[in-house]
């Protein structure tokens, strides 16, 4: 079950500020406040999905397609499309997922370790 008190939902409600990179009707991207690489952005859906399996199970095909197209657009905005970047999604407590709202991390701007 989705928890509307998570930090990303509070960002969507403008209760917590974020350094926005990109926004449209269904997607929001912003800089991570605890970056692990030179470039570290988050891309979140505005839909109420707790993690990747929830998103894939319940989102429409068009919503899934649009979300991943937005991820590519954010990578382009950040200037890492040519040099390369990593996208990462944690799902569930054993993965280290800290916020129960579906999101992807975009990491780049430097050579990343495995």
C-alpha cells in the first residue's frame, strides 16, 4: 500500500523544496540531496506507485513509455547522454530502498565504479 507521507510525495505537494531539473504532467526530476556521483538525479513518477514492481503492474503502457522517455530526456538535460550514465531503481527493503515511492536514480558525470 502506498504511503502518502513519504518524502517524495511531500515534494510533489510542494511541502519540501527540491532543485528541479525537469517536470511535466506525470514526471518530476530533481537533484539528489546526498549525491553518490558527480551527477546524481532522481526521476519520480507523479503516480502513487511504491516501487518498480508496483509501477509495472499498475501503470498503463503509455505511462511506462513516457516515464522512461523522460529519464532519457533528463540524462540529456544533465549532459550525460553521450558520455554515459547509470540508471538504478531499488525495490523493497533488502535492496536499500529508502523512500517507498517509485523512482530512478541517474548517476554520471564521471567514470562510475561497478
